[in-house]
C-alpha cells in the first residue's frame, strides 16, 4: 500500500452550495498530516466538525483517478480535484467499509463510500458522478492519534 498524495483544505467548495455555484477554497498538498482520534485531520475543513462524524478522513484510489483521466481524456487532471484527503494505491477501499484498519500505525474505521455527487460533473467533467458510482472513495473515522505521510505504508 502506498500513500500517493495528502490534501487538506480549510474551506468547503460544495457543501451547502446547491444552486449557488462552487467556492474556490485552496487545497494544500502536504507530505504529512496529523490525525486526531474522533476529530479528523489537523488543518482540514472537517476537523472537529461534529461528534462521531463519518468523514473525519477520506481516501481515494489512485487507479480510479487514472481511469477518470483516461476515460474523460483529461491528461492534466490533478487528484486534488476530487477533494479527498488521502490518495492511495494498493488498497481495496470498498472492502474497508465497516472494518477497522491501520495505515502507518494510525487506526481507522471505514464508515461508508465517499459517494460522488453532482458536483463531480462540474469539478471534473460531465458524466463523472455516474462514472464514479461505487468507487468514489472511502469515508472513515480516525480511531487513534498519529501521523500519516506520503510513501509506502
């Protein structure tokens, strides 16, 4: 398993924006992120959002990112556009729904698919929402404090 990228954003681009258009909050690419049990990633928009929140951290599969790039002929597409925190390879994200797992010594619990919404059609290309159904990533709770970093796990 490898962490290919880690992203944090202090603000929401899509949440609560139906009919209003997206915002353009910056997304920071970092080499390491601090995980706080029950809270989220330090510096991210969902840190301390609410108790037992299902999306304290989100994961997305590099292979799915590559498929989107190929399918929609978007060679310049960056993985940050999906607004998921951790881009991984070599990890079956859907198999972790309802399961506890560990990455680089930090414990997580997969809560549900990070289901794509209609905003994906605006952020990436028309048809992306449908294309990502069933493989939009993983929302998870953080069960132990620690740090994750880019690289092999």
